[in-house]
């Protein structure tokens, strides 16, 4: 039996040489402990990074008072029915060009009625919201143009997706609300 232990590459019990004949290192409890601590430490570090990133970016909050808005949902439906009865048709045109860090953007809305007659004399309140970042809403100041057109110019901090919320009011109290997702390149 001792002759077998003298054969190179023999890993029989009591033989401390690996298959190539050189002395090998034994795995001890310290090695296993360090490997396990490194493995679980890496997992904990990655999880902590993901938690930090998820909490420091978009909150996921769509409305700060969703309960109250839910209670007023019938009023929202009535407003939508009144808006359909108006028959107003908005047409949206966007032009944008790079300006330093941001984008110089022109937004034009043309309002017409169901007979394609331009609607002049509207007062427009509007804002742009970023759908993910809570960096604040950007107010738009629309100026009346001929033939039912209204134009606003704004310097956006970045290109990408934006949400337009526009409310147009006529002097007789008629109101039209437009919510539109925009992609500004």
C-alpha cells in the first residue's frame, strides 16, 4: 500500500500532493469563513445600493391626494362630458433645438371647433411635468396668435418625455383640458 502513495498523482488518504506532484494548500475553516463573509457581504452591498437608488429616485407617487380625487370622480366624468359637448379640437405642434445644456422649445396649440372654425380669445394655463423626476413643474406662458393658435416658448432642462397639462378657458366660462404625453428630442 505504501507503494501506491509513492505514485505521482495519487490522492489516497494521507497523501498531501495534488495530481501534479507539488505540495498543495489545505482549505481550513478560516478560508471557508472568509469566503462566506465575502459572498454575503457582496450580496448585502448590492442590496443596499439598490435600496438607496430606489429611495433616492422617483417616489412612485402619482397624486398627493388620490383619495379626495377618487371621491370627486363623478365630477371629473361630468367635466369630460361637458368638454365633449364643446366639440373643441386642439392640434399640437412642437419644435425644439439644442440650446446649451437644455432645449429651446416652442409649443403651439391650435384650437378649432367641430366646424373647423378657429377659436380665438382663450386664456390658457399650462405646465410641463417630467413623468419621473420630481424637479418641479414648468409653467408655460401661451401668447395668442392669429387663427386660433397659441404659442409658448420655454427652455427645457433636458430632452425626453414630458407631460403637458393645459387648461383653456373662454370668457363665457367654457373650459377645455388637455393632458398629453410629449416626446421632445
